């Protein structure tokens, strides 16, 4: 427990030097329209509250395949496997490779054959992979082979030699790294990330980075209400029109106030589908987007951007 006022608050580490007490806020955004399709507030620690784990819940109700965008927090092998099984496309940034020696060799410089159970180092030495350890990781121990090796200074600082740990889903992560090097992948990531960051900025604007309640349940309810209000504001900006349940006289007056260009933009970017379910869940919302019939649906729907919102603190 880190707070006597809010016992459910936990330490949250943005990086190695920046930390605070509070909760994690998670959002799913549709970059094409700027609408929040799912939000959740969880504890700041624990494997079940990791960004990639919560992303599975935020995407659980997708009725058809979508393109999922996410930063390195969502680039885990487990989430990639889950998305593949669900048929979703992936634009997930893989975690960067880190070398033991600055500017030295990374695991990508080793030839790893998980099927054959062996690893070859940059110098050409080969070692067998050991039995799976805790978490499914396997090791290739070069140790004595590093003695007198001309490449040792670029490979390890250990006195006993290099020990390489291999992820249980190494091949999946290696494929993700190669995919991220594709110019088409980079273009898609750079195109959709700015709209996602803009949505996060809307969510935490005007002091809303700081929570107003105590406990996960109350703050999660506040986050849901705020996301719904932002969705309604966004729909009005896109050209919200009244449903038939609203009087025709009032509806005609509202229709005249919305520019024709805005109505056309709303009709083309916000299709009338189940993707809008995160808006209007309350029965008190008596508005909707009147959309023309949509034909020629794409195989993959609009992108879904998974992003942890800036950590809420108290």
C-alpha cells in the first residue's frame, strides 16, 4: 500500500526515472473518426493489468477483424498470438533490441534455430539450447568459447563469457522485427499514431490527468463517462443528426445548424455499424448518426489503436 488515503493506488513506473502513485488508464481509439471504442481503468501493477493483457478485453467484442495499432507496450508475443487467432491485423511496434555492450551485438546478430535447438554466435561458434527454464526461456551458454574471441568486446562484459537467453516465442518476435522494418508498415504506423495521441490529449486535457475519486470502481466509472462525453462532442463536430425519436421541428433546426460539408464528412468516416457501440450506451442519449447504406465493406475494418492513456495520479 502506497497511500493511506487511497489503499488501492499503486506505484506506476513510466520509465526507470519517472514514477508516481495512481492507476493505469487504457483506451481503444478509432483513428479515422477519433472515437473511443473502449476504455478501462485498472490497478497500476500486476500481470493481469499489463497493457497487452487489458487490450485483449478491449477488443473482445469486435464482431469482425480490425487492424490493431499499438506501441511497444502492446508488442508482446502473447498479444500477437491472440490477435492472429482472432483474425485481426497487426501494426504493433516491437520492443527495441538492447545490446549488452553499447553499439555491440544484439540477439538479432545470433543465428537462432529454435526447431533445431542450437544457436550460432557472430563469430561462428555454435551451442545447443538448454532445457526450458522458468517462463519457457532457454539458454545457449558460450562461456569458454568467448575466451580469446576477437569479437568479445562487442558481445559481452562478463568474465565468464556470453549466455544468450532465447524467448519461448522467439520466431514470432523475430518476424515482428522484420515486419517493422518494412516501409509500408512504417508509413501505416506514422499515419495513425498522431490521431491516437490527439485522442489521449483530449482525455487528459484541463486537469483530467489527476483523478477525482478514491478507488478503482469509481474512477473507472468516471473514465467511462468522460469517454462517452468526448465521443458525443466528437460526433457533433462530425455532423451529428437527430434520430426520429426527436421532434422533427427541433431536428430540422439542428440540421440547418450543421454545415453540409461536416455532414458529408461524418457520413463517410463514421459508418453505421457496431463499431459505434461505445457511444450512446446510456438510454438518456437520444442522438445518433444517420448514415447512408454502406456497400463494399473491407476485409479489415478501420484501425483500432491500443494506447495506455497517461497514468492517472492522485
